[in-house]
C-alpha cells in the first residue's frame, strides 16, 4: 500500500474519532429558572437530535472501517508473498540457514535435490522425529516440498 493511502486512512480515523468524542461528550445544556427572585439551576437532559444521531453513527462506522482497514489490509501490504519471492540458488540458501537445518538441506542438495525421507534418516545422524521437525521448518520456509511416495515421502528442493 502506498504511503498516501495509509496516511489518508489514519487522518480519516483521527477526524472521525474526534467528531465522535465531541458529540458524545458535549456538555449538557443548563436550564436556569427564575421563580420569584430565586434562581434555580437545573441540568438539562441530554437529548440527541436526528442530525446528532446520524453524525454519531456515521463517525462510528468510519472509525471502525478505517481501523479494520489499517489493521488487516494495510498490515499485509509491502510483504513479499511466496509467489513474489525472488528465486534463490541453493548455495545462497545454505548461507542463510544455520545448524541442523543447514546440515539437512546440504544432504538433500548433495543427493541431487531429491531424496526419500527414509534415506535421509539413514544417511543423517538424526532420528525420524528430528528429521520430520527439520523438514517441517524447511517446508514452512518453502525451501523444500514433500510428495507422498509409498510409506515415505520424496523430498524435493523447491
């Protein structure tokens, strides 16, 4: 999202909130009654006109809509999605990974970019659960994909 739209939504939120607060917390009218030389001060009831109600509803709706827009839609803008992610070479990926993820990714890379999960367990010094957890992390990062292959999975570099 461009900065103008974000700033416009923020300004709209501020203005609508100010109008809403102003209408809700406006001081009540005071009635002064004079009865035979005595003055009585009575606080009037807070009555909203149809115009006041319309302004209140409109400002509340605009405030709510801009909050939803700013929180939901604007927060996701500017991020790179998986489809827009630039292609990286496996060597570049290796530099970004650390520890066990890096070792497992290197093993997949050494096998030509494709290996069965059961063979990966046999060739690495990790147990099945550890391999599965590491593959979950790599798959979450969209570095590999798993394809069912009989009783195991075929691990393919993305």
